[in-house]
C-alpha cells in the first residue's frame, strides 16, 4: 500500500484533505485538473476548473483505505490511477521496489487521456437537446431482484432516470462483487438486503457525497467456484443485470432442489394435518335454556362451565393447540352458525357438549353421537330434542327448510371423509369420560344433529348426563363435578390426538 499524500508530494502535486477524502491537484499543464479520492469508493473523479475540460471517472479495482487520516491504495493501483489521470508514465518495479515517474505529460501509446471520459451526450447524461450534459439528471435505483439458477444467479437492478455510467469489479478473495454507479442514488436502507439461500448472500448499498453509488454483493463461494461475472444494460426496461456463473453439477443441484420441494410439501402437509385447532361448542345459550332439571338446573349453564374447563385443560396441556369457542358466555348462537365458526377458524376437531333429558326420570348415563341416520327411536328422540332449538331462531323455516331425511343422507355422505375419525373420536371420549360420575355409559350412537351438519372436520356431540334424572342433576350442577367431566372428555381427546398424529406421520413417511 502507498500513502497518496506522499505520492502527490513526490510528484510535485498539491493536495488537501476534504470531508470526502483527499483532493490532489495538477497544475503543471495548461489545464489544471483535480483528482478526488474518497474512502471506500471505487470511483475517482477527475475535474477541472476550466469548464471546457470534460469530467472523467476512473475506476479502481480496490477501494481506498484510510489509516491515521491518510488515504492508501495498493501500489499498482496508485501508479495506474496517476498514469491515467496525468497522461504520463508512473511505474512500479517490484524487483527493485522503486517507483519511476515522468514529471512531464507524454503521449502514451493509445493515449489514456480519454479513459473514463464522461461524454457530453443526451444518452449518457440526459442532455438538453443541444449536446450539453444535464448535470441535474440523476439515475435512481428503485429495486433489486435476485433470481437463483442451478449454475449461478441473475441480479437485476431496476432504475429510473437517464442511463448511468456503471462499473463492475470482479469478486475479491472474499467473494464480494462491487457494482458502482456515477451520479446515482437509491433508498440505501430499502436496498440493503440479506438472503437466506442461493449464491447471493447479501447486498449492501452505500451512497457517497459526490453522487456515487456502490453496491457490495456478497457471494457464497463456499459451495461453488465463481467462473465469471458480467453485467448488461437493458435499455428497453432501464435495468442493469449482473450474471454470475459457477462450476456446478447441474444434475446434483436439480436433485437437491427436488428434495427441497418434496420436503416443503411434506412440511406443509404435516402442518395441514396437525391437530392444532379444536372448536368447542357449548350447546344452547341465551334465550334457549336447553333441557331443565327438576331443581331448575339449566343445560346451557352446565355445558358452558364444562366447555370452559375443557378449553382450559387443552390450553394448559397443549400450548401449541388453539381453542375456538362458538360461545363463551350466555349468548344464543344459531345451530347453522356454529359449524361455520368452526370452518372459518380452520378447526381440526369439533366437539359439541350437551345435557340429555327424558320423560323417563330413571334414564341416565353419558352418550357420544356422530352425524348419521338414526338407528333407533332413542337416538331420534335425542336428535329431535336438540334440534328443537331452531324454533328460537329468526326465519328458521327458510334457514332449515332443506333439513329432510334426504338432506341428512347427503350431509352424512359429505362427512364420510371424517366418519371413521369421528367414530374413533367418540369412542376415545367415552373410554375415560365420566364413568365414575355417571354410572352408565350408553356407547357411541349416530343421529341427525343439525349442529354436526356444517363442520368440515371430525365432529362429535357429547351428552354428559341426564338433568331429568334427580341424582345426575345433582352431579351435573356441582362445579367440581363439572370440571371432572371436562377432564374426562379431555383425556379422550388426548388419546385421539396421540393415535391420530402417530398414524398420520407414519403414513407420510411411507
């Protein structure tokens, strides 16, 4: 590295420090020129106090560095810069460690005096139509798009405004590309990005005070060797595209990409089939009390408490499972709306909790139902009792006019995809549920419950006991017993979830 102030002093050039860096002035010739070197900027600007002398922009292959308020350049770069600027040879002999320089301007072969010359043309600078450059016209880089390919990448810089003078420096030893624009700007924060995958790891934008703009593009050189880097300007859409190419086993990359695609699909499928949302439906509510016991116990109050307890158990034991309630207070929700709530929230299970009632006050026990045509009169009676709530709904004649035996069959067929899972869910709920609380289990049944009509997921309706039975009414109205019933239902769901997710994952891994 060489100190540029010392080089200027040796060549009898004047210099001064500025806010941007170092300004060196050459005044031996007829037309005095100034060379402005900025720290970290690949471009060196050469200007003149004489308006007739065109401006030049000379690109460096290495960025200037600052140490102890001095600007340094690699010695070969410093000699090249001075040769191009002064149009006289400045050479470094590595064998002797000496620099030789002419103090007079010479005509070097293929004169270097025009290298980096900024042409006064409309295309280059947004001219005014008379051949003079519009200095106020500036290119604005508006966006960056990175497209990864099997053997490289395409990095496109979208622009507005006139064509800018751009320069590309090939990757350095760390795999960084430097792409610079003269008289350009951008939103530095918006266009500084980090990429999680692909050849391009990061792009960093840097704006210089002299309207220079530089993008540092960090490439991933650990997994591939960069063969070539070049760029093209597309006049049609005013964009600058950098093409990077690398040594790559294209077939191996395609196989890897295919494996990644399959892994992504499997990951989405796993998320899709995870039992991560459970919808809990407390029957009746509001103006509909449901079944009423001999001591005035109302079904709507009992089942709301049980559902709240059940939801609490789920949230405490499974933080990854979301609980959706069709109602959380004493609100009347139409039957058809309950299933829609479940569907809107992407429910994976729908459980509706009710209390039973019968003219026979000795009837007792818990029952779990799934949607289907009733197999006996008792199942039909329970369904009709629960479905009677629709008379509390506004315009129920039109809302439920299609509820016929034929529609029940059609709905059951639509639920066929979930019939086996619904049956398993119902059986699992019955196993550990309120057997100690309610002495008789009455097994899984099916009937045409309207509340099970709409949910597009495994669904079950749990009758936790008979409020019409005096003994069971006493149990059902007890707050501690309600919590026990809720925990029994939770244990059933726990068995179902374990078996379901195990079998689902096993089928996906086959």
